[in-house]
C-alpha cells in the first residue's frame, strides 16, 4: 500500500527466480520534473524526486550565484495556475525582493555555455573565480569524526532502504552532528536540497561543515560546496579529475572512497587532524 510519501510509489512487478514467477508490489523512487521560476521567468527544469522542493529551488539559486542573501527571497510557492494536471506541484515560483536580473542573465549564459560544451576543464574553474572566493583556512576536522559520517548518513536514508534508487547528501558539523540530510534521484539535487535547507534557516555561510554524498564527487558537487563555503567534501565513491582540480584550486579538502574506516585524500590533507577538532568561526 502507498503512503503519503511523494518520493516513493508502489508498482506491480513480476519477480523471476529459478523455477518460479512471483507477482508482487515493488517500491520505486518517484521521478518528476521541477520547473524553477523567478517571478514569471523559467530558469531551470530538473528531474527530481518530489519533496523538499523549496529547499531544492533555493539551493539551486544559491549555488548558481543568483541569490546571495536570505533576504533576497521574499517567499516561495507552488504555481497554482498550471497548464496541465501533470504540472501540478511541479512548478516552484521564487518571489525575489530585490532586482536580480543581472544575476539571472549570467546564470542563463553559464547554463547555455555549459550545455553546449563551451566551458571545459580549466575554463570551467576560471568561470567560478569571480563568483565564489576560495575557501578560507579554518579549524581542522578530526579523522575519527570523518570515519563515522557514512554510517550516520546511511541511518537516515529511509527511502533508499525501500527502493535502492536514491542518492543522499548530508551536511555535518565538525563534531560529527548531522545538521540536515536529503535524498533525491539526482545527486546534484540532493546537494542543492541540503544547502538550500540550511540557507533558508539562516545558517550561512557553511564554513564549519562537511558535505557528504553517497555516490561519487563530480565537478558540480564541489562547485556547489564552494558556493556555500563548505571546506570539506567527502564521497563514498570516486571523485572526478575536474572535481579534484577545482578542490585544489579552491582550498577545499576532497575525500573519496570513504568506506569502512579508510579513505583517500585528493586535496587539502592539512585540514584533517588526528585530535579533537577546534570550533570554527562562521564569519
């Protein structure tokens, strides 16, 4: 039986094993489009898992450099004047309090250029320098704390446990406390959701936190961490070459293959200590 959870749905399947066919229900992850509008202008359409849509829209706007201050967003709402039943609940309108047309124009140009392969390698990194400064040195993170984070994230991946089809992202404090976690069919969406959630709460910047993702670490994930001033990015799988380049260029500690107590450090080893972490300033 389905629950009220919009992220999961039951579908009839045939389970085939040697010597037997079993008709049953299976739990699957829901995938639907989300259109993000600022005022009446559509800026993005992403395939996502429904739920925490306002966090996703906010996080996307922040990590694209369109919104920089919490007060720039007056309110968020689902569009009530949809063109078809399929759009209901799948359009978020962001009401901005200040003119951000110049930033939306820049974001549109970046998205168009990226989609047409106009930004590659070093050019992609250069394009971010004017928008997001490098992460400043700060407190060290205890390696023992880092080792505990994958188990803490798995413990809150309830929908993944049902479906096996969702990525997860979590933001932790340097003492290992989980600040927020989200699941989504898209790993980048999961990261936008956790960043957006803390931005909406006013906890900003995130200069004393760790971002952990359940899959690999791509360039886009490190870019989103840079936009939020997150100093440590960890992944249970591999980082890409461009993610490593961006992390090294931006002062971010990048950890991969964080599993079973071991991990690889690709950038920023000096931030990882073997003692108790000091408290970092949020300034």
